[in-house]
C-alpha cells in the first residue's frame, strides 16, 4: 500500500511541477533568452573580434648536410606518390612540444558556449518533465472518442522532437571542439600551410554564428511549446468528454 501512495505522490508532484513549468517557467525563460539574444557578446558584427591567435611559429628551413642524399630522398618520395603511394609518405614537421605550453582554445567561444550549454540542458530536463505529465494524462485505450487522445499524442511527439533537437545542439558543440583540435594539430605538423590557419578561423566564425542560432531556436521552442499546450490545455487534461457532455 505504501508503494501505491508513493506512486500517487509522484504523479501529483509531476503534475504540479509540469503545470507550473507551462504557466510560469516557459514564459519567463523565453523572455530571458530573448533578452540574451540582444546581448552585445552574441551580436558581434565584425567576426574578426572573436578570432583567436594561433601561437605556432613557422620553423626555420632545415638545411641538408648532404645535398645529393637530400635530392635522392625527395625524388624517391616523388616517385612513390606518382606510383599511387599514400600521401602520408610526405611527412610534416615532427612536433615534440608546443611553444608556450598548451595550445589554448578560443576563449571568446568557450565563454559563450559555457553560457549556452546550461540553457540547452534546462530545456531538455523541463521538456522531459512536461512530457511525463502529458503521458500520465493519457487514458486507457478505448474505441471512439479519441480526438483528445490524439492531441495528447501530438503534444508528446512535439516534446520528444524538441528534446532530440536540443540534444543535437550538444553534439554540435562537441564536434566543433574535435574538428578544431584536428586542425590545430595539422597546423603544428604543417606550420607552413596557411590554409589550415584560415580554416581554424572559418570554423570559429561558423561556431559563433551557430551558437546565436541555437539560442534563437531555444527561445522559439519555448514559445512554441507554451503556445501549443495552452491552446489545447483542456483536451490535454480531459481528453475524453463524458456521455452527458456529448448529449449537448
């Protein structure tokens, strides 16, 4: 009996929390995110302001002690490439240590990411709570009179979609760090290639723009969920009308 009471208490807690989220938290959060979108840190026009300097100097050319041997080695590499050999045969600079210690991330983007990530996590957690509430309101399966149930199912589907999209934003941030790390490693190995350095800059600019889009999408999702649930709140809470209501 105590277990049933605990389950009932859980249902009541989820109901109270979800109703408060829809009525109060969602409007409050969408206004906060709308204000965040007007913050100067996320509205930089000249993207060069978010660039991060890559402190990897170009090493001095290596002088070969034996010119003949050096030419033979170069010709051997050239022949292997012409014969269809792997490009890895052309090795870059060996990296033993990075000058200045650890190669830092882009501080501007790291700061912005640390502000956006908690917002993504909050949306996922709150959507999960509201989704659980709506699922608990779905009545047992019966023939007919299921229009309200279909509205509940559509609401659950929308909440699940928002959860998935928010989770994909976290994946996107992880992919940015991995991609940037690979490019910086390429710069350390091939410091003479300017294109690698430019690509890091392009990746940083792309991530900055993506972060602003993510914040905008988070705000829009709060607006959409709040509007959708409030417009259908009666059907969500009472998916099936009683027989007496159906007579009138």
